[in-house]
């Protein structure tokens, strides 16, 4: 199966990340709609059928929510089916070859896709216009869009079918899923369009031919530079430009079969300028013009399609990577080298620059400028702390180069290192470390000029992993960060100490050594983190189990006539008690703890007419019921204060019958009935349905283990003692809160693994989202030292809106640098030759 372009993969990942919530919303909406339909039906058979369908829908919610993302990823990454000659219609003769169930699934999925199509017209049209160029397709081919609605509806129907529902139930469910599905797909399509635009993809609606070449190697490796050696003709440029573009068709002067790609009509690009050519010479500049154009291209103009073509396609016709270099090139490099060797004066490293803002909170410190021309700390980086020394290595390697591709590869390394050094998410010492590594990266580029185009190349992986690991820290003055930085510095200095690099093995070994040290540090943290995650996951499963139990309880016939306060107790705390007992007892117990059996007695005891007919039973039963209720709540760890209102209501319900004596029963019956009916909250009520809990319930002990704490101060005052007795950080002056819509958008972008800066206990901490509840109502972050920070969605929204929790944008630093440079326009040939 051909791999998807890197431009498209973020869109696929975004769809898969959003998919659990998508399924959750569809199920909730369908269940609510079917419950309303159930109340409207009068036929007993229809009511039973709908009730059974709703029970299965809610019972399978967890299964489908966990199964759907995997199935969706498989479908999204699958190659598109070849269109049939009959435009997708089924011929009568083919129906016998199609399984009835499969045919029904396809019809139901197609029906839902058609129903939501009008609601998706605008965002889907925009996405189609961007997705086709990102896939390298000609024009807009909507049927090749992996995120087309039909994929989602078919996967949803297939996942439902795995549970073997009764015939007709999936159609019943899906009939009520169109609205939430359309809403979620609209948001997804807009997010995917934004991702593609940020990656530099232009809409096909505004172009004659398809968009930029995908940022992925199509079977290329660094050795591809030698693949066409000796060939007289370089292949045409990729499908980025059509033949109709002036100067890029076969009719372009100078692109004959016998010429290696550069004709004499282009200013400064004569064949003789690169050597190895015939005697055709070059009009418009000759040797001097060609060398000037080449050096300009290699030093400052490798942008946009040129950069992509070099990294992922071996250069194409625009970069004659296999051409040998002429003596004139070496003469100019000698001049550069002489100028560098004669230049001794340069700005020294300012060691006090970082300390200048140490007193500020990490999130308030201005970003220090770092680049390939920046001086670095010589105490850490030795000779390579000097920008002049790094330039000398680069220029000496240019003198050793034999082919155009090596020269371009050296410049690509410099440009990408410089671009990564501007990444605002990285602390300044990490950006300086990557700049310091340039000499060894440049030496590797002499052997593998295109290595930065390979995602799994050890050198690129080393840079990525160091950057990714550094996200654990937001303060360069933290002692833990300094230990990390020292280990990185030792590894980078060892690589820089190698004068010859024949392959990437030293980079692989350096990364392996760093990873081994990191894994040893992480092992104990992972064990502690797992304990916390086990606690919150248990609570999440218990919540889901309790909601299923609550739904089952709502089907009881003896619920009719029980006061609303009692029904609410059964659907809430008591469902949690039953779920907790089931999950902590031995498998196979039908009624763990006897908490199901007590429900019948409870419901009998809260119906006045039943009690008054048999007060003797009430006298014997009520104390036992209350004792069992308190026992179950104690097992759960339910705080007594939270259930006090229920027990007061229960006492008022039981008080009249407990006053009753058999000999006074008849004369007191009317007065007792009047006493019971005087409290409106105790009046008999119709059987109710449970409502999904907005937030997951946790016992006080679980709240402490999972790190629930209010991290929002009333102002910028002290939240609690700082760790280790350190002085509190100075927080910035209060900033204007974010609009609710913007805060929600930031929260919607959070995924497990996302990094944030969180203000907690007087400190700005770098924390990572390690768990998000299945309903998106509970979030757990973990900061340095395995400190958990759990919060409800309401608390998270409040923190984000108040700028006390700030998401860190997530992307790979090298890939982002490539995409940034690739979106910058390349200069015109005349500018390069100037």
C-alpha cells in the first residue's frame, strides 16, 4: 500500500484523535432521541423493541468508542477503490455475489452519508480543493479524499455490525446520528483545511495544475544522487507545474535530449559552467554567470519547490546534483576561505544575556535570538562556540565537494539548522546545542546530502528526539534541565570531534546512549505515573459502568411512584456503589455485596400506601435498608455530607409510618396520608430516566491520588507553599482573558501527549496531558517529579481562559523547519544569477 504524503498524515491523525468524541456524541444523541421516541409510542411491542435497541446502544458505547479509532485509521490509510465502469451502481447480475448483510450495511452507510452531505457542502468543498494537491493529484478529485464522509459512515456501520445487533437496529440508530456527525465532521474538515494551508498547500481551485510536491520521499534515499550518474538527461520536474507554465514545458529552449538539464537561453546557466559539457558554451553569462547562479542558489535561494525537489526527489531538472564542479567554483571558494581565515574579530558570547531575565517567570522571558551566525558558550562547545570556526568547517567542506549535490546539501544543513534555531518552543540552550552540532551534520552531508529528507535517518532522529525530550522543561535554570543539557552537550561534542563521518552510525550510537539514559530516568517515573493512571482509569470505567446500571434501573417496573429524590439517588450514588462492588469483587458474583437486592425494599419503603398496609414489615425492614445503604456508600468512599440530604428526605418519608401503632392505624390513616403529601419533594413521581453525569465522580482519596486541586488563584496570590521552600516565581501582571470560543478551540486541540505550561502552587510548570476521559470531561496532566494535575473540563476551561494554562503547539521541529522553508517563494532565475 503506498504511504500517504507527510502533508496528509497530520489530517489523518487529527481525524483519528477526534473520532472517540465523534462516536460518543453520535451515541448520546441517538440514545436521547430514541428515549423521546419511546415515550411517544403507545404500542407495547414497539416500546419493547426501541427500549432493547437503546439498551444495546448504550451498553456497546465503550466498545465502539475504543474500536472506532483503529478501524477508522485503517480505512483512512487504505488506497482508494478503483472506480467502476458503471459509476458505482450495482448491476442486477452482481447482487447474487454480494452478501445480504454486507449490502445492507453499505446501503445504511450510504443513506447516512447522503443525509449529512448538504450540511458539509462548504467545508468539504474547501478541503477537497486542498486535499487533491496535497495528494499530488491533477485537479480536484473528491473521491480520492481520504476524509470523505462515506469513509466515516461506513466505518461506523461496520463497527456497529461487529456486535451482531438485531436486524433494523443499526438503521434505527443511524437515523438519529446525522446531526452530531455533521457537526463534528464540519469541525474536522475546517481543522484539516487549516493544517494543509499552514503546510503551504494552495487550493486547486486557483491553480491550473496540482499543488506542491508532497513533503515525503517517494522511495528516495540519500544515495539517490548517484542513481542517475552518467545519464544524459535529468527527469522532468515533478507534477508541481504543468507543461502550460511558461519555461517549464518540453519546448523550453535548451532542454534537449543531449543536454544535462540547463539550456543556454537561461541567463547565466550555460553548459560549460559546470564542467563535463561539450563545447556549446553558454550565452548570457558563460562560466562566470553560471558559477554565480549556482552559488546564489546554494547559499540563499534554496526555497519552496527547489528544497522539496532536492530533499525528496534527488534534485530534478532545476538542480543538476550530479554535475561535477568546475575550477572556477573552487577559485571562488578559495576566496571565501581566505576571507574567513583573515577575519579574527567577532562578537563574543554574552554569558549574562540569559541571566538578565532570570527573575521573570519562564513564560514571561523574552526569546533569545539564536542562529548559525550566533556566538555560543565556548566553555560548553569549545572552538565550535565561535561562529567563525563553524563557518570555516562549512567552507572547507565546500572546497572538498566534487558534485553540485554536495554543495547544495551543505547549504540545506545550514538553512535547516538556522530554521530550527528559531523555533520558539525550544529553550535557548537547546537551540544553541543544535547550532553547535552543525559541523558534524555538515560532514555527514558530504556523504549523504539529502539525509534530512529521510524521517528515520539517525541524524535527523537525534535532532528530533533531543528537541522532543527538551519539551519536558520550560526553565533553563532548572537543575534537572541543566543535567539534561550536559548529557546532550557531551554527545554533540563527541560527534563534532570526529573529523571524518562516512555514515550515520555515530549518530545512531549517540542517540542510543542518550535514550538509554533517558529510559533509566523514566522507569521509576513511569511506574509512579502508572499507579495514578490506574486510579483515574478505574474511576472512569466505574463511571461508565454506573451509567449502564442506571439505565438498567430505569427499566424497573417498581420505580413508578417512587419520589424523584429516591430515583435520583438510585441513578447517582447507588449506581456508583453497585459498579464499584462489581469491579472489586470476584468474577461471577450475581449481586456483589447484596446491593441490588436492597433496591426492592427501598422502593417499597418509600411508597406510603404500601407501608401503611403493612407497618409491621416497615418496622422490620427500614432499619435494615438504611444500614445497607450506608454500608454501600462507605464502601464507595462517598462523603456522608454529600448524601445527607437524601437521608433526611428518607427519614421524613419513614417518620409517619414509624409513629403508627397497629391499634391506631385505621383512625390515623387519613392524617398520615395528609402528612406525607404536605412535602412536595416527597410526592410520588413517574418513573424517570437517568441523565448522563457532566463530570466523573471520585472519592476524596481518589481526588488526592489523581492530583485534583484548584490551580486557579483568586488573584495572583499564593496558592500554597512552593516545592522545597523555594521563593515563589513572579507571575506576570494579569492579562486579558481569552474569549470562550478561543479557549474552547485550544482545549479541542489538546491530545494525549500534548505539552502545556501550567501555573500551579506558585510556579509555572511544564506538564504533559497523559489522560483524557472518554467523554472529554476529565483531564490529567503530569509535570516534573510525576506531580499529577487533574481537572474537570470546567476547571480546564477556566484556566485556559485566564491564561494560567497555555498549550504548547505540537509538531516535529525538523519537519516544521522543512515545511517553513518550503513555503517561502523561490527567487526568479534572473535574481539567482544577479
